[in-house]
């Protein structure tokens, strides 16, 4: 099952909602990682075999390119604009059920592709 790590800009209630449905989700705050750099956040997520969910599109898009160009692997980056919480939860639920872990590894996924 796909495991997620929510960046500090993603509301923690999203994690709680997904957990209530049985999904494995960690947040930056509960992991004690608040204030770490984007690189450190992505490395932390990867060490736990988790895809990171973030609204920080520009920085993580660039970071993905840096990782790939330097031969550094990551467990996946899920990018989204800030949207109402219900829309994000619904899209993440669909994404989690549709995407295989191996297809997310070293890739960027746009959450907007899972919004009806």
C-alpha cells in the first residue's frame, strides 16, 4: 500500500481523515521535522518509503530534477495547488487506490489528475 508523508504546508486534518480510512500517513509536525529543508523532507520521506505530498510546486519540481540528474532516488512527489480539504482528500483517496508504489518512485504525480 502506498504510504504518504505530508509536507508542513499540508493541513494535518488531511492525515487524520486518511488514517480513519486505514491509510498510513505521517506529517512533518508529528515526525519532528518542521523547519527542515525541502531536500531533507524528501530524503526523510524516501527513507520511510513514503511519497511526499506538497503544495510547494516550484521548489519540489526543481528538487525532483536535481535528484534525478544526480542519480538520487526518491519515493515519489505528489504536487497540488492549495485546494479545499475535501477535494484534496477525495483526490488522494482515488490516487492511493489507483497508483502502484513502483509507478510513483522517482516520479512526480499531479493531484489535479485525480480530481473529477
